[in-house]
C-alpha cells in the first residue's frame, strides 16, 4: 500500500523557520522524483520545490527561492522541505508528491497534506 505521510506543520511567526518531512512507503522511493506543493485558501495548488530521484538536482518556485530547501534521504525514504524567513504568504496546506514515468505510464502519489500557518 502506497503511503506518503507529511509532518512538521504548525504555527510559526513571520521570519521563523519550519522543517516539513514526508515519509514514503509502499513503492521504490529512490526511483521517484519528489516534489512539495502548497495550496492556500481560495487559490490553486502550486509547485514549491522538486528534487530528482538521486537528489542531484533541485528546482524552486520564484516565490520561495533562497528561503526554502528541498532534500531527500533515500535510505530513510523521506523527503524534507526546510523553510526559512517565513512570510504570511507562505500560509498553506503543504503536500508532497511522488512521480515516476515507467513504460509510458505516469505513476503519481500524493500525501494528505500538513497545514503551515505563518502569523504573529
């Protein structure tokens, strides 16, 4: 059974930091590209950061570049998102996603999300 379980969300003050984790099980984690998305109330879900299967390449949305860092530990089947200098606009539900193309078929899995609220 495929599972992606996010954790680490909560309430943080503006300028603070937060580290999200996403623990994966039920599939070959090291073969999947991993991403973090977020969705704020009344807005569409947006891509925040992505990391390749071996962790050799990352990419970020302009809105978080220089403040967020995505990383993965394939030995622990876990992907992380470190957020620094958080702003109220970072308030959203954060989701992790796993993607892999295999034999012409896209395999994609989502976690259930974790709430991050940036407020004083």
